[in-house]
C-alpha cells in the first residue's frame, strides 16, 4: 500500500512539474518607445585640414519602431548644432540602412578637435547618438 502511495505521489509530482514548463510565457515588458542603433560610423579622414571635405558613412537600423530622421550635428561646448537632417518617409524594420554625409571643415579650427555627432530619431521621439572626433590640422 505504501508503495502505491509513493508511485502515485511521484506521478502527480511529475505531472505538476511538467505542466509548468508547457505554459505560454508572456514577456514581462512592453516596448513603449524603441531606439534605433547606429552600428557603424566611419570618416574619410579623422585628421583633416581646414577647408577639407570629410565624407562620413553611417550604418544604422531600427528594428522595433520606424526611424524618422538621421541628423548630422556638430558638438561645441556641450551643445549640438544640427548641420544636416535626412528624413525618412518609408521605413522597413527588417532592413539596415547606409547613408553618406559630406562635411566641410570650417576655417579657424586648426589645432582643435571638432566633434561630429550622428543622431537617429524614431517616430516616438526617442534617439540614439554616436560621435566621431576630427583632429583638425593646419593646411600647409
């Protein structure tokens, strides 16, 4: 009798334990506002001279929400000034994108570091940034 009770207890324990594993698990979070990702950023030169045009190549994607803008900003004294904006009217969350930007290094910046920032903005207004520094040389 004791043996039958033990076998029944073991079987019931196995049934209850496996039923927990088979439950559908709902995610514990909800995406309220997603940010995109700037996965790559390169410059044709990080040591340009004054007046030289630098070409930036930006790789980016946004897999949870449509991106609406990609901005090229110059950072000076902690403040971002937008130089160029690319707006997107269509977006595919399954794709990654590549954009190129041209920037002419201003005169009077020799011997300084110019910080260029790229900012990707999604339709909910959230953004992500990535910076690159240009060590400006004197033309000579």
